[in-house]
């Protein structure tokens, strides 16, 4: 099975400009291919992973991936999917975002030189306005540009000339990489079809009608319930561990709906067909075990954050499930309880009833606190406390930084020591 057959099986192909030609080409040579991202933010989120997972698959199959950071295109804004003009960023912000995205790409694709990272600012900034109009503007028909979905969807609300020219700049990228980096294939989301075909048309005009240039788009990713993939109640799921911790990242994947688990395994992991089909059988026969979700969470978290992050996420998950939080490190407590209800308390030693009711207000009253303690409903740092005369000494746990309280079976609170 070649790379195209594998992508077809994974459901990862939406449109191709020349399916027969591309299939023939992948079996004859190991050419370059690219996908791009504009530095409109300082981190990718899981939605951005989709085209780059395809690029990674080509890399593993021996092809030469080129990652384009859009310093030029990102400075003017892509009209795709937007009802209004993007707010222009300062060049300082664009530069900062470029550096952050470049570092993320290096983590995903390795440091072994088997891929390239390029910035379209390096060549686009060399053109004068007259060069742009004479060498490129002359080759684009306005009627054709207006009919591109990426532009036509904006005509009612209006589109500036700046964003209107975005498709020309992206076409210039493809032509530049075709000439200088042996790139024959551009990969993008379904909304990039018009931009991709514009690049191929430009290559055929400047390099000859028989130039081998191809485009491939990926289907729009939606969850089984019809909502957008990659969003949670807390917002986007980021690749930056400062924005979304590895534990939260792991939890996002492990909480995948049964109906989506196999689709995500095909898209976001490098597991082979046999293993994925085995997991598909288990989703049907033993859904309560959630084995597919566990493998999904392990594979994607390791790909993005490394093996140590998987171990940490699993430690936190197991501790919260079993209640054995005493086995966690201070750092794991801080990560795992990031979004739990929290309070600030002093490091002073105090009676547990008073501490629960007065200092932390975890309990609504001393009477309720005494009742819950007597009934064994309170655990402090994983240990049951059923003596109303017991004392809490916050300085003795988790390096004197935290006290973890569990009230009942599942309700956790984090007391942070001032």
C-alpha cells in the first residue's frame, strides 16, 4: 500500500487536482511537498495538526517535507473562513510568533535535517510593487480570482485589496518552492483549495504546462455531534504546554466520543491498519474499557510532548481515579489540579473542622464539616480523616505548597499555601 492508498484508508483525502498523476508520481520518486501556517498566533492548536500529520506521514515514507511559516502572508491576513478583515499584527508580534511556531515544528519533525522550515517573507519581501504587478499580477485574471470560494464568500460583506491579493502571494509560494526546493505537492485544509489551484495554475504558466505540480486537501474535521473539532468548554486545545498542560492535552484525547475514536486514530496516530482495526473491534465489543481512547491519548501526547509527558498524565489520571493523590509529585499536583476549585490558606496548623469550614470554606458550616469527617467523607492528601479532633498541618505536604482535599467520592479541592 503506497502513501496515497494509506491516506485514502485513513479518510484523509478530500480533493486532489490530479489523482492519477499524483499516484503515479509518488511511486516513481521521492519529491518535496509542503504545508504552510501563518504566524497569526504564538502556538498551534490541535486543529492545526491535521495537515502536518499528513506531511509527517510523507516524511516517514521517505519524502521531503517543507514547512512554510508565512511571515509575509501572515502579516496581511488570510480571508479564509472569516466574515471580516483580520486585525493586522505588528511585525514584532509576527516575528515572535514565527519563532514559537518554528520551535513547535522542530519538536514534531525532528532535528535530523530530514525536513526544511522556510519563511515566505524571505522571498516576498524582495519584490517591489512594480515587480509584483508586472511578474505576477499580470498572470492572474480578476474574474477567476473572484470566483474562488475563499473570495466569493466575502464579497457580500466586503474584502480589502490586501486580503484579495493573499491568493497571489500563496501561489507565489508554491512556485518558489517548486523552483527552489523540489516541491511538487501542496497540502492544505478544504478551505485552501482555491489558493492551491491558483499556485498550480501559476506554475503551469511560468514553468510550462507539463510541470508536475499537485494539490491535495483534507476533509473538514467535525465531531460526531456535528460540532467543530478541537474545541472544549475551556477553549482551544493548544500544543504549547503553557497554554494547555500535557495532562489536559491527554485528557482531551482520552475523553473522545466512541463514535470519533477510530477516525482520530486514523488521522492523528501512526498506528498501522491492523492495530487500528483491532481497536475498532474493541470499541464495538468492549466500549467500557475505552482502549481505543487510551491508545489515542498515549500516541498523540507522545508525538506532541514526549514520553515523559505521557507518564505524568497517566500518573495524574490514575491518582485522581483511585484517590491516591499522595503518590503525586508537587509538580503533578499543580498540573492535575490546575482547573479544580481552589482556595488560598495560611501554613498554620489548625483543627480540621475549623480549617474546612472557616479557612477554606470547603464545608458550608462547622456542623456539616463535623458530620462529613465523622462519616469518612473527607480525605486529606489521599488519606481518610474521620477524627474531628485531628489537625491539618499544610506545611507538611507537597513541599508546603498544597493540600489536596477530596469531599465525597469525586469532589476535589486544592488549597494553595500562601
